[in-house]
C-alpha cells in the first residue's frame, strides 16, 4: 500500500472515476477498493472496457458506466454511450471520448464532463465553460507516458467540486496534476 490518502478533504459526497482499464482487473479492483475505502459512494467507469467493472465488488456504491470505442457494447443500440446524472447540484456527463459529450446546458450551469480515451489525467475548463476531467487509465502500471490512476471528485459545502488524482493504491498520483483542482 502507498502512503497517504488522495481524498480531497472534508466535505460532501464523493464520486470516483475510472477509465481505460483494458481488462486489467487487478489494477481496477485495487483502485475501486481504494476509492470505496476513501468514501466514494458513486463509481463511474468510462469504458475500455465496459465489462471490467461488472465483476468487481463495488459495495453499496452507485455505479455508472459507458462503453469505450473498442468495446463491443459501443455498437449496441441498447447501451447508452453517454450517461447523464446529477451530483450535488452539478450535471455530470460520462463519456469515453470528450468529443461525444452532449451540448452544454442552456442556460449555462454547473457541468462536468468526465471522459477517458487519451489515458492522460487532466482537469480543465473548456472553451464552452464546462469542466472536463480525464481520470487517466488503469491499463498498466504505465501507459502513454502516464502512471495508472483514477480521480476522486468531492462535493464541497460552497457548491464547488474538488478533484484529486490518485494512484490505484489510493495514494496521490505521481504523473497527474498535484493537489486539488477546485471546479466552480
């Protein structure tokens, strides 16, 4: 186990975001266990592979998942490619590729697009005013220049969200933005 916790801090509900596990159930299982230990009540998997999270114990957490581009479920008309849900006053869109996101809210509101595909952890405000967050990957210990990891998103009392990137063991991620990114 790594040292320390990557939990954003005291606050409201926490969601954990995973992507691009590509069948690496060992890393995904470790990351899910870390996230649940750190209080995540909502788990989101952004695809590649859609089925990976199905066989993992997620405890009492709510689970959202969407297929990635290489998943057979991506072509299934009965499987949504975009999941949209509310989280502590924010509209959350879960997609595999950021380019697949639905249009922004009108009028603009608090919105976060969770996406994977690039395997590179990142959290930024887009030109359209929405926040975009990529948790990285769980494909291997290292892929495309980034270490394996996931993201924790925690609601704060002021209505903002705090995002922190974590290694699969729950310690702070090494190849991701350090500290907490506050989305408002």
